C-alpha cells in the first residue's frame, strides 16, 4: 500500500517476503482443498465419530472444546482466516499512516496513541462481550510475566 499510496519503492526482496508470507498463511489456514485428511478416529467412539480415547488421568475433550484443533470445520477455519486478514488490513492502514507521517512527528506519539486506543477498545469490549471479564495476575509468576512484558515493551518503544 505504501508503494501505491505514497509512492515508496517496493523492492524485489519485499516482493519475495510477501510471497513467503502468503505461503505461510496458506499453510497455517490448511484449506481443505489442498490438505484433505482422512478421518483417523473410528466411528462410534463418540458423537459425530469423534475420538475420546485418552489416558485415565485426563478428562475427555468435549466436541465444543476450543482447543480441539483436529475437529475444526472448514467454515470455522475460513472465518478465523478472515478475521486474521481483517487484522492485517488494519495493520496495513496503521503502518501506511506511520510511514506517511514520517519524520514530522516523534515515534512515541504514535506508540502512545496506539496504547490509548487499545486501552479504550479493550475496556469497551469487556463491557460488551459476554463472558469476557477482567482478571488480575493470580500469583507471583504471572506478575513476573506481566512486568517483564511491560519492561520489554517500554525498551522497544524507546529504541
């Protein structure tokens, strides 16, 4: 988009990186037209032929379990890729705007603007979406992760 809108060069290495990125998206999306996999579970073990064999110490997965990646429908996978591509479009707009602004504004202005909007959007979405709440870190390990993430983000913003 920077090449089209603000006439920046689109080099050969960037073109190759784009092709590699799109190849990665296809491999992650695993479209059924390219990657057909036979049903590995014998029918009759569970509802809809889903396999529930596990060790005796772990509970069996339910068909609606969000971590059950093997039983995702093509429609669900397509919706997930569509949402990811929507995020990519937003990122394209953001990066194109930042490149267009260039040296006319300090980089921390855009970083702070982004942080402020993320805070506002996150707060509003927690109020709107059912089942999404606010949780503080539960123990010292989680607080350590949060503090480390904040320090790394601050250092990257200053570099």
